[in-house]
């Protein structure tokens, strides 16, 4: 479920954005022990596949939509830190090109799905 712009007040937006940045920083720190250079192309390919699979959205009303979530598949195959980085890039692409969520709720969406 993507939160759209205007669903959170400003204090919640700031809190979730800060928490999302801390989680993203820990993912960058943890992925260096988890992922080798040889596995990077397969991670990028599966990230693209998850992005394409998540393009199929179903609206559930009240400004929310749902779709397939590939974070668990990424976490099983590559570990939780690599999955967090992949989901962060997918969420940024979805907010930029597909209109799923917004930049102001990106932190909350990352904590919800990343």
C-alpha cells in the first residue's frame, strides 16, 4: 500500500523520513558484508523484474492501491540489506514514474514495504 501525498501530517512525515534514512543507512552499511560483486548483476535483474511485476496495481479506495510485493523474494535470495536497497530504488522509481506514493511519504512507504 502506497501512501499518497497529504495522507500524513508534517510531523509524521518528518519522523518517518528520518527513520527511513536511518534504515537506508544501515542497509548500505550491512550490504557490504552480504553482497559480492559477482551477485550484483543478478540482484539488479531481479530488482527490475520485481519493479515490472509491481506495475500491476489494484485500487482499494480512499487513495490507496495494492500490488505484488517482491521484498520477501529479494530478501530470501540476497539477504535483508540488499533487499532493502532494492526496494528503496523500486519505491523511488514508482514515485517518480508511476505516481505510486509521493516523495513526501517515501520514508513511510519505505518503512512499510522496505
